[in-house]
C-alpha cells in the first residue's frame, strides 16, 4: 500500500470514528481545547495570529477567533484562491465571514492580505495527528504549503479520541511543534502543561 493509500484509509477511519462522537463530547472537548490554547504563553504573546475557521465536526474555533479580536490582536484566516492554494486575510469582524470554497467560512475578497512572515502564531486544523505533531490533513495540501513558508510558532487542534500514533508521512509533510487536545498541551509528544 502506498503512503497516499494509507492516508486515504486513515482519513476514512477517523471520519467514521468522528461521526460516532456524541454532540456532548464534541462540545465539551472543543471548549477544553479552546481554554488550553488561550492559556498558552505563545498565544498570549502573539500580536498577529493565523487561525482556521472550524467547519463541520472540526473544533469550533469561534471562541478562539472572538478572543483574538477582543485581545486586540491582528487576526488572519484562510481564503481559498484555487486548488491547494490559500491566502491569509485579516478579519476584524466575524460577521464578515461568508461561505466560500467547500462551504467553509472565509473573509471577503476585499479583506487585507497578511504575509506569512507577519504571523507570530498559527492555529491549524487536522483530520488527525499524533501527539508529536505529525498531522494528517484533508488532502488538499493547503496547510502543507503554508508550513513550507512559515517559521513561527504553530499548534494543531485535535480531539484526544481522534489522535492516532501511526501517521503516514511523506517528505513534504511538516510536523507542528505543539498539539492541543482536551487533555492539555503536548510538546514533543509529551503532555507539557495544562492551561
């Protein structure tokens, strides 16, 4: 089996598992993940934060996005511009987000672009990951391309029940230094500190 086939199989397995998670678990784990993330010193010190907009069963990032804005930080979110391509765009009001590619909420076309090297801290999604930050995305390559250019602090948000320690990786797959689950913050695969 090729790495691509392994990835497709794991995505399917995790999505089936995710579909069976209770609404209560999704809500409680999402709330705990947001609380741990918002307590990270790296987040607190950041001036410009890049964050995905949670969609479907992903971690609901709205409380995080609201906190970024309330704290007076610069918030940028992804805007898809083509297959596997996204731009970082500043947003100052969540009401300006509207469904874009794949139905995911995106900033409007007239929103201000933000360069990758302006970002202090990035909050990234995954289908699954291991505790050491090796991620499996949705397969579009959007965040892999971002990670090839990004050199700041980054964290993955993943529910503990969706963590898998055997992530098929390829040379273009970049690990992320921190993982936040409802249990807390993992650094280098170890539960480092609790928010």
